[in-house]
């Protein structure tokens, strides 16, 4: 008995000691969490500050942004087309040279309906997590102002753009009663400097196989963002460094960098995974960019990181962007796939695709006779995409005659290119020898194409005859520079993309950053959309019977159905006769204003200056298109919802700009599960597989790749109407390590065909593209769209086999958990814990020594934390946020009214009674 009692006492003593250690550990954990929040907050504090000067020092790399170069001797002037031509005049680093509303020493002035309003007397330069903007203060009193913001305000957002655009300033549309206004100003002064060794104005390579040229420069207009599928993101730019901006603060000169949102050390939050590379190469027929990084590899300190981007051709794609394919066998090389029409080498001669897959077709110019120009006593003969003929040499595209002598200015070709500003040009090279101060060179001719007028692409054919104009700009340094004005070089009139800042967390350390809203997949060059009419009962009389509405997205209507609306109209209403002919057509507006975003899942288009309103001849008809993300809607269809003040409001539910959704891959059944839509796709019964396996050609043999298995990642990409699947495949004969990174693109299509590209390095990379109708239902696309319809591609497609959509039904029931992930099958395990036996519980104080000690430590820690936070308003604010967190924290960034004003500037702001307070 005594021995047993001693054992029981020892056991109880050990248990008490264990409890005491646990309580102390919990207290220490509380302190670490408290201080961790403080340290994370301190990092956030470093990323938000302001300056009264025109210079600001970047907090991570120490670079100084100096905006004094934007000062104007007069003023910067920009008009708001969507707001009746309101004119903004403002200056940077100084005041206007004229008065505003009779007052001098004014920095910003608004001219609206014949009246002038002071919207800023001085400005402050603000830096917030990479975003820089000028805040113009002390404006005149606004009738609709709030208690906290009673005056007019102007905010000029300074965004990075390495090129000098013709129109660098854009006004964000605003409500008529707005007191706050926003202007975006794209400028190289908001960029980190490019190291001299990495400077380049071109990004092209000649393809010896097709004798064509791959030009990737158009892809440099924006950053791309792709997940590493491990809670971090790659920020990528092609041919240029990553554009500096909000949560895009990559190291100077880096084109690929890893953004780790949860890193508290600012220099570890953005890591250079590859310097800018403007010299693409073609290796074994594969177009690629290899980016070398100065950053030592974490897995091998003797090597640095390397990023390789493989470019593949797809003429139909609209919203082109890279995807992370996988890690190389050395754990230091990162592979990416970028599918884009710019990687196609079988284009029609004298045509080119822009970065947004808009086809520019100048081939009709090649059939025109050569043109003759005279300058400085020389007779120049020039042809476009064709031989110039006499007096030029046999293959000459341009030449000049002087004193009965003909000098070749370059051999003709039909390879259209884009310069760094996105302008289209043609380059003839290898002309006659030419002497310069630097030595002997050869003549070349550069023909730059400029949009001749505001004619739409549909009207270009009729206008092309008389609107073309050639002019010699320069003839020096052995190069002839010609400007060719033609309507064929005109692009779609407005931008159909917009960036929006998305905050997925409330502490600023989550996957926040700029995301792209892109409606280009809805642009159609071959058909128009017919809208449904679902008006309230009180408005039905405003639309006569047999009236139909036709619309296109971000471009004029396609000339079909004998529609008689004014050329260039993007929306048209027409009364349709019994035989289907339209009559009494009225234009509902032109595409004059680029896409405006409200938040990540809501965007707006305005078509303005339509025909006179029947009920008010002083007002012009207009169209307001409201797009809303709905994963179940497919491409969707516009629906007329209301008519107010001669403005027709359409709503359009669509999934083309919905964020990517991570699906669940069932290893046991080889099924793809979309938990939110409760849809499944079985690969074993798919028409393009053999029991879940596909075959690809490799080294003159057939390689079998099993889609089924463990560690599969699947993501929907609604913008491209596809599902991406990523995994690693064992392939002993491929690469140095015998493994292969696999990306499968399952594209909803009315065709059934496949293609594959294998890039073999130390790590193989397989890109497998499968077009199939069978995946359409999974993506809520009930009817497969004809490939190329939206993209306006003129490329021909081979004969294909069309298969019917198969629907796989399974009896397994999957329930979505609150986090959006499917729960396991309905197998429940109940664990019952018995209450402690009172007879076995020792009688004594309920609080142990460990409990008392833990309580003392907890009080001490709490007092310490209170002291830490008491003297810092920012820390106090974070404590409030800690207890206010919600599941969703997407912040709006569209100026819809004065009440939504400052969402563009600080989407993480605290909510108060005034939206202006909550946004600034």
C-alpha cells in the first residue's frame, strides 16, 4: 500500500508540474502573439508615410522617387469624357500659372458646366505600401461634403510605366455630386531605375525555321501574378522589370520575383527570382526567356535562382498570362508557361496580334502599288510588305534614286513588329553599304504605322483608299524613317481591362495586391450580343413591342443584320419587322470610356453620345453595362433592367472575370470536384483519355502520362474558359533527373483536339493542351463557343471531331465546408470523454502553484503589451482590427459617389460613419 501510495503521489506531482509548464508555455505564446502583431505592425508602419516635398524615399531599397520633373510651366490638362467633358487643370510641385474662380496660388482647378471650382490649393505626396499619390487639399467647400471631408479634393495616383504614352493621364468616372476626384498618371518617374546593363528597347528574336520574328515587347504593359500554390505569389513582367506599385515592390531590375505576403522582414517579402531579360531565344523550336537572379538559392547556396518562361502559341486566347509550372530538379530553377498568340509563327503575312489578341491586318497594303516620295532632291520608292519593283532591286522594299543611281534601303519582308510604346512598325534591313562616323553600316528602312483617324475597324475598309498618308520623318544614320498613317492601324477604341486592389485579409499581410479585371474574352469580332428585356412593370411601356437590343463589348457593333445605327456604335436598339429586318434604329452610344472597376467582382462600361433622346432632344441616349461575376453564369447575356433619364441600364452576369477557383482532385476516383458549384468531372471516363491516361509524342515514341494520382492541383481559369491541372510525372528518359513538370490545359471548345510541347532541360516541362466540349458543363459553359469568335482570329483550323458533352453522375455526396472545401464522406466518429472520478480527485486548493505563477506572468505580459500599444495609435488600431476581423475583406476601389470616395487610396482603412474617413 505504501509503495503504491508513493507511486500515486509521484504521478500526481509530475502531472502538476506538467500542467504548470503548459500554463507557462501558453502565457509565453500569448506574449509572442502580442509582440508578433506589434512587429508585423511596425513593418506595416514603415510602408505608410507622407511628404510635403516632391521627393519620397522608398523604404525597402532606399531609392528616391523625384516627381519634380512633372512640374509644368502652365498646367496638366485632362478631360473626363464620361462626365460631359469636365476639364481638370492641375500642377505638380507647384501651382497653376493662372487663377481659378478668380483666386491665385491654386494647385488644382475643375471647370464644370462653365463654372470653376478650386479642388486643391496645395498637395501632399503620400506613400502607402508601394502606391504613391498626390493628395490635393484645402479645396473649396463642397455642397455634398461630409463632416470629415467638407471640401473638394483631388487625388493623382502616380503609377509606374517605363514607356512614355501619348495619353498618360486618365480620369476615373465619378458621380455628378462627387466631392473627390481621381486621376491616374502613368510615368517612368514612379518606377525603380533599370540598371544600365539591363536597358533595352527591343525584345525580339528571329525564328530561323519560319524566317519570322517573335516580338514579346507588347507583353510588358502590365504585371502578371501567378500563385506558387504554397501561399505565395510570383510577380512577373516580360521584357521589362516588374512595374513598381502597391504590393509590387520587387527589387530593382527584377522581372520575376516571389511575393511572400506573410513575411515580416520587408526585404524578405519580395525576393528576386530573375533579372529582366530582353533577349528571348529559340531552343529546339521552343521560344523562351531565361532570367538569371543574383539571389542565392535557399536549397543550394552555391547556385542562384533561375526562372525560365516557356512561350507557346494559341491564336484564340484573349487574356494571356503565365502560369507557374513547377520547380526544377535542382530546386533552384522555376518554370513557367505562357500561352500567347505572340508565340505563333504561322501568321498571315503583314498581320500582327497585340498583347490582348487583337488582330491588326495590314495585308491589303501589300497589294497596293509602291509609293514615290521626294525629299532633298531624292526620289524614294517604298512598298509595304512587298517588293517595291522598279527602280529598286529584286528583293528591295525601299530605295532612292539620285543622279541616275539607285541605292537599296533594305530588303522587303512582311514581319510586323511593335516598339516599346506598343506602336506598329515594319523594318527593312540589309540595304546598300553606308558610311558613318562609327564605320560602315547598311541602310535600313523603318515604317511606323499610325492610326489615321477615329474610323472604326469596320469602317477602315472603306476609308483605307483615301485616308492613307506617307511622310518621310528622317533620313540619317543610314536609316530612312517613314510614318504611314492608315485606318488599318487603328485599334479597339477603349481599354477593356482594369486593375483593382484586392485585400483578402485585414492585417495587410495576406495575399493583397493589384488584380486584373479583364473583359476582353467577351469582345467579339464576328457577332453581336442580343439582350433580354426584363423591365419593371412601370417601364415596359418605354420599349415598343418587337424592339431588340444589340450590344458588343468595348468595341463597335459588328456590321450584321443590316443594322442602320451610326457607324462605331457599341449599342443599338431597333424595331424588327415580321420578316426580321431592323428598322427605326437608334444608337445607344459609342465606346468612348474605358472599363471602370467597382471591386474585384463588379465592373462597369459606359457607351455615350448616342442619338438624341426621343423624350428630350437636348439629351443623348447612353448605355450603362454593369458586369457581375457569377461562376454559374458562363459567358452570360446582357439583360435590360431599367431606363432612366435616357440612359439604358443593362446587367450582365458572367464568369469570364471571376477569380480563379481551386478545385479538389479526388485521388481515389480520379475526379475533379468544383465544391462551390457541386460539379464533377471524371477523367477515367473522359473521351480524350484511356482510363485516365493521355499519350504524348516524345523522341519518336509515345509517352503515357497518368492524370490520376496524388498531389494534383487544379484551378479554374474562367477568363480562358479552361481548367489547369498541375503535377509531377516520373519520366526516366526525360531530363537529368527523370522527372517532368506537367501542366494540362482543358479548354472548353466545340472541337476535340490536342497538342503538346515538351521542353527538355535538366527538368522536363510538359504543356498539354486539350480542347474538348466535355469540360464545358463543368465550367458552366452550356454551349461550347466557336474558337476564335471572341478573339477575332482569322487563322484556319484543321478538321476536327465534335463529341457530345458527357455528364458523369456519381452517388457520392459532397458537402462544402464553411471554408469552401469539400468535407470527407459521411463517416462520423464520436468520441466520448468520461468525467473525472470525484473519488480519485485529491482534495485541496483548486489553483496550483503553476496556475498562480502563470497568472502572474500573464498579468505582467498584458501590462507590457498595453504599454507597447498605449503610445502608438497605429498599434491601437491594429488591436481593434484584431477583434473586428471578418471572413471577407475585399475593399472597393470604384468612385461611384462621394460616399465611396477614397477607396482607391487605402482599401485597408478603418470604417467610420463616413466612407471618406474609412477610405483615406
